[in-house]
C-alpha cells in the first residue's frame, strides 16, 4: 500500500500515486463574493454621485437670481452642499450671475450715455459706474462680476465710446458743411450787393471766382452735387438782380 505524506498546505502526496488537491474551492468563493461586493459598492457610489450632481444642478437652476425689484440676489446656496453637488451647481450659478450682472452693467452704460454730452465724459464716468457696480457685489461673488467687467462690459463700454466719437465726428462734419455753405451764401449776397451798388466790374470778378471755386473745390470740400447746383443758382440769381 502506498504511503501517505501530508504537506503543510492543502495538498496530500502519496508515494507512487499522483498528486491529489484537497482544496474545496473556498478561496475562489471568497474572491467571487469580494468582487461582487466591490461591484455593488461601486454601483452604489456611482448612483450617489449621480444623485448629488442632479441635486446641485436642480438647486442652481431653480434658485432665483433676481428679486421682484430687479436687483441681483447674491447668495451662496452651495454652502451646505456636498462637494459633488457643489461642483455641479457652481458653474451654473456663476453663469447665471454673470448673465444678470452683464444685463445690469449694459443697462447702466446705456443710461449713462443719455446723461453725458461727450464721448470723453462717457469714457471717464463709465469707469466710475462699473466700479460702483462691482463694489456693491459681496466679496465671494466679485470674481465672477470682475470677469464680466473686464470682458463683455468692457466691450460694451468701448462700443458706446466709439459710437459717441463717431456721432461727434458726424456732427462736426455737418456743422462744417453748414458753415461752408453759409460762407458761399454770404459771397453770393455780396455779389448781389455789388450789382445793386453799380460796381459791375467787381461783381463780375467775384462771380467768376465764386463759380470757379465751387467747380474746383466744392466736391473736395464735401459738398454734394445738389449743394453745388443750389449755390450756383443763388449766385446767378443775385448777379442777375
């Protein structure tokens, strides 16, 4: 009969007989149970994370940004939230605050534009207006508000300033053209006065210079063809008396 030799492990060796494994499989069962537990734990954690994210998102979406009077409500609703919920809520809240703060900034700039007389005055006072809006924002929200002022509000500020400069340039050009036409009208009146006074020679010379000047420089000076024709007709009328 073969002799039996038992090892320290789960294996028994017999002399002259092949190796026999006495492991009942408990180790594999334990590992399988552990893997199953891990999967359940992971799934539970993932579901909890999903729930917290949705909680934060819904809170951010439903939180009112402005009161009935139209003023922004600066309130940190994420203070008691979990880290996951807070991380989900903050981008939405910041986006909402940025949008509403931009609306307020744009409105303030539009109102200021109606109150000032020059582009330079607007440029100076608009800085004060935007700084005033920022100073009224609680410290924890100033980062978002400052980004708005340095970004979209600054763009609106420059657009208003440029538009006012353009308006001023157009107004100055309009005044210049009006003054130019008045100068020609004064010369036409002088031609008529010379004719009435009997100084025909001087009237002729002035009339010729008047017509030549209109032909050579009228368009260059910004007068339209209609302006030039009207001024010539006025000179002819005064010259003919």
